[in-house]
């Protein structure tokens, strides 16, 4: 294998996907290539970012599959295998994958989470909600984590973390943006290169 073939799973705006596309363009990611983007949301702007970058896209909607988790995951598995994917990156993917899925890809699925795990993580902690909780608690430092995905939500081995300061007057939106800029968009590409390099090693 010369480059690890990467699938990025998304649900929304896709700024983390964009950071990966840009890192690939800049050569920061050179041991892997984004070969597929899968969205569980047909309206995700991330799909447009992928298309603009010439990356094949697929949508797998659980709703359109009658809400059936097994059918949802087996469709994703089919796509991953058809595209010969080596590494799966969850970049703002707002659906929890079951053990039935994760057990097939040990240390082959990465996730970016917008807090310093083990704070503000697990079931129910996603997107803006994470930053609302950090502000409500009154922590002075938060950040982002990239970790391997296993059967425990946000519970897999940590790969990279970066701390971000909370400032007086922060709103969840302001804090989310700072965590993305200072942490997520840096450590996600770095972790993807690190793991891709190990895979092709
Ligand atoms: C990011 O902040 C990501 O860390 C978070 O959702 C946002 C997606 O933004 N993910 C989670 O909360 C997962 N538990 P993006 O679509 O612009 O990358």
C-alpha cells in the first residue's frame, strides 16, 4: 500500500473535512488520501466541499432505511469495502456507531471530539452542546481530542489532544469557533497523517 485510503464520515458543515482536504493539498497529509466522503445527512454542506475537491460522495440516511441501525451500518460497510477503505475518519459525524460496526475496524476509526476527553463527552455530548456544558460548568480550559473509536462512545484510546483557553464573555458559538481554529483543524490532520503513516509503514 503506498497511501492509506481514507473515508471521511460527516453530518454537517464539514469544516473538519475541509481542514483534511487542505492538509492533503498542502502535503501535511501525504501518507493517506481521502477516497470517499459519506454523509448521513443528504443536506450536509460537507458534501459540497467534497464535490468541489473532486472526492466521491455517498449519502446513507438512516431515516430512508426505516431507522434501522443494522441496515444503516451494513450499507456503510458495503461502501467502505467497495472503495477499499483502510481508515475511517469521523469528522462531525453525529451518529453513534454500534459495536457491531466498530469491532470490524479496530484502531481503524478516528473521531474528533470538541473537548478534552474525559470531560464533556459520551452519549448526548456533541456539537454546540459540548461547549454549552463546558461554559455552564465554568472550566477555564477546554480543547479537542482525536481518539480511536471503539464500542464505548468517546471511550477509545486517545491519539492527540490540544488545550484551548476559555475567555471572559465566551458564548458557545465563540468558544466552538476557537476550539475548531486552535485545536480541531490542527490535531485532526496531524492524527490522520500519523495513523496513515503507521498503516502504510
Ligand atoms: C466539530 O466541532 C466536531 O468536533 C463536533 O462537531 C463539529 C462538527 O463541525 N463533533 C462532535 O461533537 C462529535 N461528538 P464540522 O462539520 O464543521 O466539522
